[in-house]
C-alpha cells in the first residue's frame, strides 16, 4: 500500500503503532529527508500542529550513512544542528530491529531523546520519539 503524509496525519496512535511494528527495517538512509511530526495522532489538530512545527521548529534530518550520524534541520531557517548517532538496534517499542537515532552521546540539548525509524515504503520512514524511555510522538521522514 502506498502511503502519503496526509494519510498518516489522519491515523490514530494504535494505527501508527501497527504500521511501525509491521514495517521492515530498511537500510540506514542517506541524504536529506523532509520531516513531519505527528502529534495528537488521529485528532483534527494533528495537521495544524505538524504545519506549525515544520514552519517554526523542525523541518527534517540530514543523514550521513557512512559516518553513522545525522543532523536535524531546525528553526525557521533549517539550520543543521543537534547531532545523533545512527545504527541498527532493538526497538524500545516492540523489541524488533529498527534504525536507532541516538542523541545520548552527541547532544546536551537532546541527550534524553532517542528516535527509532522503520521504512514503510521506499525512501519513506515512520518513526517514534522517546524521551527518557517513554514514547512521546510519531514522525515521518521522506527522502
């Protein structure tokens, strides 16, 4: 099934969880990805929150697969900052393999954050954000 951002923004948390659990890991991505935060999943506010975040806080990530690192694109200007280590590991959510975006050793600001992603289709990843081992929200990355 082909997915698009609008469709994922309409999904509930249990629907996104099922999609994440059923997705393949995929390869560690390389290059720039447009990010979309999915906060308040399944509510009328989800698309508005995503749009606000994209315009003012977070636009996506830039991966360097060879180095095993990424930088987030933040602020209204898309500044590349907040580095994470990238590697395959066990998901905190379902204990299956995922791609881990680990800020614990690379960021003072986001050191308490861990993201996990899986590929839901070619060049399109669904992710989960954890803070202190508690899941906070979902997000997407489109390369």
